[in-house]
């Protein structure tokens, strides 16, 4: 199961309207990354485009997330171009790390 499929499953079970909206936004970002990965055989081009797809409001704080976002992008690109056993699990692990760090950073914006 891909990350976007997993997030859709979580969204279907979520009761919170706010949580559903956040998941919907994340699903759109992940699907955009999946499309970008398919369109960009070069990781460098994929990373360049994938870093700024609205991870934070106006992407103003996205550079703060680069230490955890770049590994997610790398892993997702590899999973799309060189699928292997465990690739989706690596993507999920990177997603969890990224999402936790993003949540910590963005809570400070509230």
C-alpha cells in the first residue's frame, strides 16, 4: 500500500473534521510528489520541485523542514523508480519522522 493509499484509509476512519482536512491536504501533496517522481527521472529535478509544494503556508517555513523533508523525497523517489521490498515501509518511516517534525514546528505558528 502506498503512502497516499494509507493516508486515505486513515482519513476514512477519522472522525475529526479538522484532521480530515489536514489529511486531505497531505494526500494531495503526496499524490503530487508521486506524479512528480514519475515525471522526473532525475532526483535533483524532483527534489527541486518537491521541496516547495506548499508544505507550510506559502512555503515560508519549509526550509526549516529540509532536514526531514529531503530524506522523505529521496526515499519516495527511489520507491517510485526502483521499487524494492520494504520501499514503502521506508517511505512511511520517513513520512512519520517528517510529519512529527512538521507538527512541532507548525504548532508554534498557532
